[in-house]
C-alpha cells in the first residue's frame, strides 16, 4: 500500500512540527501488555495509520509499515518517523492511569483519529474487563471493511469548487498580542497546561441561558480574561476557532487533517460587556464564518496548492508550502478548538478525562481545547510560558458567573518531535 500525504507536509521542519498528543486518563492504571495487545487488534481496522513516511524523488509518500506500534513508559516522547518509534507517525506512552497518544497533523486530526481511539479503548477495556458486556456493534473492529471515503488519500476534487462566500473573513491588521506568550512558531518546547473540568449538564444549561454554546462561551471568557489582565492595552482580539471542513469537502469520514482556522474578532470596546452580549456576538460570527460556503475557500486553496507544487522540486515545494502555512495562519491572539459532545458507547465508565496537548504551531501563544467525556467537559488552556495570570482570571470568571468546576494543578509538558525522511 502506498498513498500520498497531505501537501502541508512540505512545510514541515524542526520549527513546524504540527504534532499533537492526546491524553486519556483512565479509571485504573494502564496495563502496557494489554495495551500492546489492543493496539495489534485495533490497527488492523486502520491500515492507513500503519504507515511510514518515505521520499520518492521530489515527493513524500506513505507506505505500509508492518512493524508494531511503540509503547513506552511516559517520559521524553519518541521522535515520530524515526527508528525509535519503528518509523511510525504514531507512538503510545503510559504513566499511572494516563495513556498518551502521539501523532502528527500530516496524517490526521482530532476528528480523524477519534474512531481509532474508540476502537483501541474498546479492545483494551474488553480484555481488561471481560465481565463487562460492551456492544461490539458500536465500534470499528478488526475484520470490518474500511470504507473507501475514510481511507482515501486524495479526498480533494481535481477541479475547483464554485465559490460563493458568506460574509467577510477579514481580521484587523493590528490586534492585541500577548507579550508574555511567544508568537507564531517560536519557543517550541516547554508548554504549560491548565485543566478545568465542568459538568456537561451545568455548562450546557448556563451557555443556553446566555445565548451561547460551549465554544463561544470559552472564547468569550478568554477574551474577558485577557482584557482584564491587560487593562492598558486597547486593541481588538482575534480568536482563531479551529473548525473542521469535512462537510464542505463532501467527505465526512475522511481520516486526513481537515482543520480550518475561523477568525472570531472581539473589538476592544466590548471588554466591559457581559458574557451574554459576548456570547450572542460570538455565536453570530461562528454561524457565518464557519459556514460551508466559506469552508469551500479552504478546499480550493488546497486544490490550487496541489496544482502549483505538482512539478516543483522538493526545495521549491518546501518554500512554497511554508509561505502558505505562515501566511494562512493569520494573526490570532488565542485559539479555541471544540470537538463536540462525543458518544463513547459505554466506555466512558472507565474514562475520566480526554484532552489534546498541541505543539501550538498556530500563532497566538494561548490555546484552549474543549473535549467531552462522561458527565464532564474538559477545558485545557495551554500556554507557551508558565505565566498564570490568564488562567487565574479565567478561573475567577468561572466563579463570578456561578459555574462549578474542578481545576487540576498546572502541568508542564512537551510534545513529540518529528523527523522527515532523507
């Protein structure tokens, strides 16, 4: 099996890793032998993830990799694509009750990896708890046929789609930057995570009462936290809302990375507004800016780049795609990503938390991931420094708005490196 990789791969390098680590906290300590056994079964259903990156002349391709996935105690993450992880673009680590799944956006994103995680946890928990009657019909299993639209390595049409954008996606030329959070692709190692757990029922009840959603609530709260923490700085803030465009592409089951960064602009004169007003404005922007007609612009950009780089040398592809990535990111003060409320089909009984840790190679230096499991939303605020002022103000705003939460101690982390083939 050979197949192409997302053309963003040509922008990759030591400073553009585009890696992520998904942390799963289980109810019991991780058993590494059962984990290896479960990986052997789950990987049979996802052959496109059992691959290594290779160079063929002026192109990168993926080819089958029959070596087992690497499972290691938690510590320094292995370099993906290197011999230490059997050349895979996945690796797995464990520590106590935590399972860490490392991968790169060049092969998938959170939406694409989620079925694999469900399958892995089904096999793992079924072996750990044979007395529990999990319904196998609710999970992707070894031996099941792999739908073509899921495995397809070239989900983009050859011709450009008709464009009819809805509204404007422009951002202010000058926005508030966080001086204590390195911008862009700077300062790769040494992130800090601040985790908050909020009961789903309580948060959904609150956000619906203020004309919002979990995504717009978190973006509004971060806006206020930053504005309150920087009273002397009067500039608009832009939240880069991470939004997947599979629907506009017409491939809802595609495993590849399909993430769009939708700009949400919060004018400075709203810094003293209440959460309801901010939610109403944020919800309106999200409805318009995440519309399928705007996502088509991103689909067409990918097609144009595919056409442009087709006959370039590898160095020319690298230069072109780095410019595309750096120019396309735009300037954001912070980013927010929301996976939605996911169905774990009974596994949630043994899962306490799920949260991604990112290399945050987007701009802004402050990022939030919202994930759901069981009765809780986990909100993970990640920063490029250990400065606590924004997380502390975020926490104070939760209290001021009467939202009960649990907070974990700040956690310092590093994500895995990534090696391109020679």
